[in-house]
C-alpha cells in the first residue's frame, strides 16, 4: 500500500509531516491544515515522489462521498 507525506506552507512558514500516511489519512491531515489557513498543500507519494498538488479537489470529492 502506498504511503504519503504532507507538505504545506502557512503564515509561520513551510511545514512537512514525515509520518507515513495512507491516502485517506493524508487527505484528512490536508483538510485540517486547510482549515487552519495553511496554503499550498501537497501530498507526496513517498515511494515514487509523485506530488498531488490539487489537494482541494480531492478533499471536495472525499467530502461528497
């Protein structure tokens, strides 16, 4: 199963959460960061390095389900 890390920037500067999360956990963490006014949230596949940059769209889809 793929694991992800979450990166974001906010008023205090950039943050990176190095804990290895499932995609659902990463989206939940991204949603909390967005609600805390962080911007430029990126979810990165730890194995491939592929970055998901349109996190807002994924959060909307997840909430709609």
